[in-house]
C-alpha cells in the first residue's frame, strides 16, 4: 500500500494524476489508515529495521522460555515418579502393617 502511494508521489504532472486515478482505492485506503493511526496517537510507524530487531529479540526470548519449559517438564516428570514411588511405598507399608497386626491377633486381615 505504502509503495503505491510513494511511487505516485514520485511522479509529476499528468502521469501523477493518471496514476492516482488508476490506484484511487489504494489511495483512499491509505488515507483512511493514516487517519486511524493518527486518531490512535501513532504519528510514525517504526522502521523495518527496528521491527525486525524486535521480532528477533522476541524469538530469542521465546526460545529461552521454551528451554525453561522443557527443563520444568523434566523436573515435573521426576517429581511425579517420586510421588508415585512414595505412594506405593506407603501402600505397601500400610498393607504389611495390617497383615502383621492381623497375624498377631489371629484375625482375618482387612486390606
């Protein structure tokens, strides 16, 4: 869009008028977008270099966050394994105690 308007602004005389007529919809859209940006308080858009730099920075940040997420997932799996082992150990210990108590008192074990 901006390229069409810039190209038209470089022309002069009749060529400019004909070009603007040919691309009148693009010019109208350009004016509408310009007014909307001004209404939002945006006077000038950042340069391509600045935008690309910010995109690169965000990609690096995303990559770092993914690495942290992967480490946390590994830790979570380890902790879930420990929890599972601990619960099994408690269940086994409780069962053994109940069986032992039942044999001490000559009762039927209740599990």
